[in-house]
C-alpha cells in the first residue's frame, strides 16, 4: 500500500517538458514531446509523436494525445484520455472516460472491427482500477527505491495489459535539464484481455522480451516519469531516451 502524499509537494515546478527519441538498431525512428501541467490537485498532460529518420521515409506517423486527471492520496487518477493519430494514411481517435479509476466509457473512431472467437474479450473487472497509457507512465512514490515493485494495470481503448515492475538498481543519468540518479525497473508484460490469441508478437513480449524502464523525478515533485527504456521485440531492441527532461516555466 502506497503512502499518502501531500498535494503541496507538487507546487513547483508547475509545468514540465520531456522530449524523447525512439531508436531501432541505432537509427532514429520517432520523436515525441510531453508537457505536464500541475495545478493544485489536478494535472494535464499533452503529448505529440511523429515518425523520424528512416521510419518517416516509409510510413509517416503523427499523433496527438492528452489526459487530464487528479492527484489522489496514493497516486494519480485519470479522468479523460484522448489519442488522435494518423499512420500510413489511416486515422484513429480513441477517447476514454474514467470515474474513480474505473473506465466508464470508451469510444473508437472508426469503431473497432468485430472480433472473432479467437479474441480474449474484455470483462467488467478488467476495466476497474486501471490507467490509460499516459498516466500508466506516471508513478507517485516517496523515493527512487519505491518506484518499482508494483503492477500497473493499463488500458489503451482496446487491450488490457499488466506491467509488473521489479527493482533493478540505481544509475546516474544526464540529459538536458536533468543530472542525477534514476531507478531501473525490470518490466514483465502480460496481456490480460482485448487481444487475439496466438499473436506471435504478444507471445514474444510476454515470454521472451527483456524490458527495462528507468524513472526520474519530475522536478522536485514526488512524481516519477520514464527517462529511458529498452524493449526487446521479435526483430530487435527498441530504445527510448529523453533528450530533454526539465521544468519549462
């Protein structure tokens, strides 16, 4: 059980920006920017993503995402999440509404295709006490050592997964706006529902993938966010790292 944290701990900074680069086999394939704004016990997180480097030559992808929520006594709680992206000429909008941590409405435009008997259906309990993909990356903890050793229940509008994290150590990290220790978490990916059985990519992620995320404190708050990550896939390792991690006000 997490220790309750005072909202006052989030008074400064009020606005924070993190820029990331995603690489594959050493080549840049995407860039993203996330801006977090804290106001009292509420937060707003806006993000943008665009393909870059070789990936942009073959399949242009751009996206905008945002989530609003509140700071609860033991963490973060999403209220509204939206993702709007275009990839390969196809567009998709996903909106999720939460109440007290539970999903009360999901809207996909265009609607998801009818699923066959080989799909694991979403159950009502699967949508209780969950996070959207953005708030799933925000961890509230009293120290680096307490960031890991937890399971995050995440939902993206179609699939429910569990991300179980275990402490793997502390290491120094330096980038624009940040220099200090970060905590390394080994991550186990476990699909729960909303996916097709027998998908090789998901089976690899569940049984063979080596995943690690390093978290750093957001300014002088008790919120921690990813500053780097490595994700093993069937075709190689994806690497994510922050090129900027700093207060923007």
